[in-house]
């Protein structure tokens, strides 16, 4: 995966270990087996990241998954079934290495109105300080241009 360069968190690397579980003969685990066996696969990633412990578990009739465990005790499980290429596997491992393992927080907007304004929504056709006839004339000119 060549998208991003190595990026360390402010407190250091947060990923502690990665446990890959796959089937030794299933079709869904084909690309994962290839990723583990190739030179530029899991072994290469492990050499570049010695701070992470890697384990491979072979279990029959199981879909390929990887369980990432972080220093803060959190776990993230990613299914590798739909990853068709080795680059997608690399991307999964790089993103997990660069993340902190914390869940994403959805922030609410500051202002939340329960009722709409009595005056209505603001738009660009509001002309303050003009008389009613002048407003109608300007609106008519604007709509004729469109």
C-alpha cells in the first residue's frame, strides 16, 4: 500500500498485536493465504513493524478475519473476505497500525432548533429598508433574468 507514509501517533504506536484467522482450503481465504505466503505480504509488513506481534490461526470453515488489539485494551475485528487484492490487505493493516483503536465519535452540531423561526428562513431575496413596490420590482427583474 503506497497511499500514505508512516505516521506515528503522538503517544507512539498504539497497535500491539494482529491475529489473522483463515481457512486452509476455503475460497474466501484464497487472497489472505496469498498475502501471508508472498514475499511482499505479511512477512514484509512484520519486518517493517517490529513493534507489532503477528499470529496466524488456521481454522477450518471460517471466514478470513484479522483481530487487531491495541495498547488501550480495545479490539478491532476486520473481515478480509471481500478484499480481492494484496494491496487491499496492506491497506487494512496500515490503517489499523495508524489508528488508535478508539471508536469514532459523531459530533452533534452546536445549534439545534426544535421549531422553525416565526419569520421564516432567510434567503437572498430579503431586502431590508426597501418599500414593498421596490421589492416587487427587483424580484420581477431577477426572475426575468432566470
